[in-house]
C-alpha cells in the first residue's frame, strides 16, 4: 500500500494518541487505609481493579477499621491495636487513604505529618463521603430514624444537604496543603459521584436501577454494590491517575441486572467527577 503525504501527516498526528492508549500500566502502590464503614470495603475492590488494569505490585498493607470514626480515633489506638502508625513510621506505604466522619479532625494532620517524616514521597487521599441519613443534622442527633425516604429526593434537595459538607472537606484539604506544603492531600469525590448516580436513577438512565433507595442497604446510608463499586472506581482513578473506563465488571456487580451497561456508567461517572474536582490531582 502506498501512503500519500497527506495520509502520512494524518498518521503522524494520531500517533501520540495510539501511544497513550498502549502506554504500559503504572507500577503498583503499597496502600494503607483507615476509616469507617463507608470506606473499609474499598481496598479489596481497588485491588481487583488494579489487577484488571494490568497493574502489578499493588498491595494493601493494612486496614484500620472503626465504625463511624474520625481519624483521631485511629491515631489514639493503643500500640498493640494501632495498624497505621507502625507502617507510617517504617515508611513502607506509598499511599495512605483516609475516610472520616465529621470535621474538624486533628488526626488527619497527625497522620500526614508522621507519614511525611518517615517517607517524603508518601501520598495521601481523603474520601469525600455521601452524608449519612441524608442530612448532617440528623447524623448528629442522638436518636437516629429507623426509616429514611430517599426515592422522592431531587438533585436540588441532595445538593442542599451535601454541598456544605463537600465545602468543609475541600476547605480542610486546602488548609492542610498550605500548612504542610509536602502533603498534597487529594480529595476522592465519592459523595459527588453518588449524587451523579442518583441523578441518573431519577432520570431513568441507570441500567437495572429503578429507585434511589436500591443504592443503600439501610437508613444510615451503608452502600449497596452499586455505590461500593462506584466509590472504588473514584479511588482507583485518584490513586493511579487513569480512567477506569473499559475495566471488566467487578465480581460484586456480576449478578446484577444489565451489569455490563451499569459497570460502564459507573466508570464514566467516576472518571467525570474525579477529573472535574479541583482537589483530586487528576485531569483528563
């Protein structure tokens, strides 16, 4: 086949795109995680996604799990129960993922300083949650409701309750990153992703999901498989700075209706919210 000068020029322009698609996967990272029940199921899912992406060497060193916790509770654990401090002191973690309840939280700053002291290259992420019980004020009440009505919620109503919390997370991260220049904490916008998925459900555009309440397992807001996978895709995108679009269906979704289409939607939502969030550290 003969190539004209014009065709050759076109191929030359397309070459960088082809090269990007064929780029070798990044090296796997050694992860440490601390958080609560909106977070601690994430590491195994991310490990599954890393394997599907051809990333070798991904390793979860430890998971510090305390229900409904703030970082300071993980920090204050006694030595014989503290899973995070020894790993940070040894400098063996490449990345520390955190998810906490309400702010402020001195434990985040404590962990960041300890990690950087022993490994100047360590990275930190803070998970932006979806609001428990759909309302921060309800979450802080001593008596929690047994039923939460989710299916009639509009995006505007969700925004009203979530946006102040999202701003609180952003302000905390911006402040810590200014105070501790080497920190460069990244926000994982899982809460934004959950709102985006709920909007798809409201519009009837979420394959196999007919109502918002199907996304949760209880009034508090513990996530069903859809949100667990969605949040894990957000973490994968922030951790490895690459799109999850095209990865195989995770095991947790495999038996759900229209799993392939749903998986693709979750991947696209995760990549969109991560690349649009100014504190994720990821751009398209």
